[in-house]
């Protein structure tokens, strides 16, 4: 079998224990690869005159080196990787970039498995999140979805202190945090249990990983519908918020469960965006508001309700460069300032096919403007919902879909 990768997993120990099979593979090899730390661990085991390819970014250059070796007739490259190379590891990268190359794998325990082993905590139900070179999104989603046990792969930016601070900022305090440092290295290995506040003020050796375990029986339960009085309001004005029953009907009309990129145009207090984030944490949310006060309201309400990762833009929507954003497939218009047709024209120019626009109309004039704009833009108008809530004026929930 030619052009083969043999991928061997390593822990953090500088005295690795390999099976006889793996030792024979190493002894018989000539071409090796791995990170600088991996080379420090296994360097003494490598044959004389062997060739080592450092795995460094950008990875394109690394794989060009691999391909060059294969083109020269090299049959196998032995790659050293951390833990289980199929667990957010380098074997996945090989499969993505060189999908036809055969891989023989010799994994060891990954760091989160070792942390669970040391703590004697069952990990079959652990929600795994990697923050290694990745944004916060999946970690935020795990918190919003009230996962009871979250294992986190860290990096130097998303370190245990930063993780704890983010949880405190957004009110996710019902967790114990365990940090494993240098797992597998008998001399340096440390396991620490900490409160979130303590973790913020401490430093931890890298490499490390984190296990979060819920301490409250309330974990796993999410409510549908945030009471209006729990939002910070614009100048305390109760009318400047989409009321909770209307908010939920609006979200139902948007059908966000099967959309990806949601725009909230004219967010004011942020109630629609925040409710959407908590109910549909898979979404990418981009929220726009003309008023400067909107930034503070969105920040305060997002932190109060644990709705992180809402992308906020302050300024005139019509003057905002939205071409740099992912094309929306669902849009809510919460305010238009008399420029509804111009707004809809801009939105439709970027809206994905079958994407929808939803607006709540409180006047016959805005209702008519919506219908006229939809006709001019060749949108399919769906039946509206007419609803009256307490003493407030009746509202029409309008929806149009791009053909």
C-alpha cells in the first residue's frame, strides 16, 4: 500500500510507552512529522538520518511537503499527533486535505478522557466543544442548551480563565470547573477544581483542558418566552418592545429552526434577537439599530439573559455595509423610519432564495407599504396574522418569501 499515513497518538509524557508493533514501525521508518513538542517527546526514538517535517501553520505548506515526498516515491509518512488523532485531531485534517490517502491509526486517550479518568467521572454523556483555534459559538451553544457536562479543549486565547469569565458575564454560574494540566505527564500533571471566580484570577499551565459539571438541578430546562418586565427598556418606555406573545408568534413566522443567518433590523431593546438566540442557538444573528442607546441595551439585556454572540451594528441600516456579512435566510424588520421599501429592496438584494422577511405592522399605512414592496420585488406574500393584545393596538404579522 503506497502513499500511506501512519498516525500515532501521544500524551504529554516525555516517557511514552508504545506497543512493540508501534516501536517496530518507528524503528523501520524514515519520514516523520509532528509538532515541535511531539519531536521533543519522540526524537530520541527516531532512526539516524530520518527526515522530520514540522507541522506548523499554514498547513498548506506542510501538505505540499507531504505530497512532494510521495511524488518522490516515499511510501509512508509517520505522523505523531496528540491523544486520539480522530478527536479534533490531525487525522481529520489529513482526511479533509488528502481524502484518498490511506491512514493507519494508533490512538491513545485524548485529554478530556484522561481528565474524566483522573476525576472518576463518567464521560459518555459529556458534550464536547473545541475552542482550539475556533470561535466561542459552539461553547455558547452548549451553555444555552443547558448541557449538564461540557468538556472543553482550550488554546492560549480560550484559556480556563477566559472561559470562566465568559460564563460569569452571561450568568452561567451553576457549574463546577475542573482543569487538567499536562495530562499524561507524570511530573507536570495537575488536576484542579475551582469556582468560576477563582478560575478567572488564576493562571494555568498549557496544554490544558476543562470539564464543566452542572451543580444545579435546573440545568437542562429552558423556558419559552421571556417576560417583558425582565428587559431593560429604551427610556423605560413599555411600548418600545415587542411584547412576549407577539415576539413568540413572530419567531414562529420566521421559522428559524431551519434557517442559518438571521438579521434583526431595528432591534431596539434586542428582545427578538435575544429570544431567537436562546431558542435557536445554532443561528448566526446580526442585529441592526439606528439609535446609539441600542448598543447598551443589547449588551445589558444579552448579559442579563445569557444570550451571547449576537453581532450588533449601530447606525443607519441603509448606510451599513452588509455585503461583508453572510447572506440572510430570515429577516425581521422591527423598525423602518418610513423607509420600508428602501430597506426591503436592500434586504432582498442579499436574501437567500426561499428566505423570508417578517414585519409587525401597527398601521394600515405600513401594512400597505409592505404589500407594495413585496409585489415590486416579486416576493410571495403569505397570509397575515391579525392579533390584539390587552389594551395595545392590533398588530398584523406580515411575511413575504423570496421566490
